[in-house]
C-alpha cells in the first residue's frame, strides 16, 4: 500500500480520508459537548471548534484549488484555440463578408443576419467579429 500511496493523486486521497476521519471525530465531540453543556471543558470546546473549522477550511481550499486548476487548463486551451480562430478570421473576413453581402439578395437568413448586425460592436470586439465571421461562413457554406 505504501508503494501505491507514493503518488500525488493517491496521497491527496489518503490525506482527504484522514481529514474526513478527523472531522467525523471532532463533530462527534461537538455532539457530546452539546448533549452535556454543564460538563463543557471550555478550552477543549474551543480547540475542537477550531479543529473543525481548520479541517473544513482546508477542504474548501483544496476544492477551490481543483476548480482553479480546471479553469486555468480550460482558459489555456480556449485561448490557444481562440487565437487560431482569430487568425483564420483575419485571413478570410473581408472575402466572407463581401460574399455574404452579395448572397443576401437571394438568401433571407443572410439578409436578416446582416441587417441585424451591430457594426459598432463588431468594430469594438474581436469576439463579436469572430462570431460574425464564423456565422456567415457557416451560412455561406
């Protein structure tokens, strides 16, 4: 078991198991102290509450670290992909827009889309421009 546990993920799981066992014990102590308020040992009570808070805080931090790691991975992957989409759009935007304008006379979807474009937003936001380019490209085929 020690050989298997010498891995970061498994070590984290084992630590989580130990923390959970410790939290259960501290919560059981809390119940016992609630049930016998006249025999409360105030220093032990305070220690126990701090122990519970510490375990829960560590668990919350670990959960947030996992979320942060996943969001970071997603952002890195998305930003690389988005850069590719921007480059493709920059190479073909003018031609695609010109073709869409020509085809709008015979294609009601293109006509409606182009009439409803907020061109100020297209000029201000590269994301909007990429989205418009990809939409036009999809409609044109």
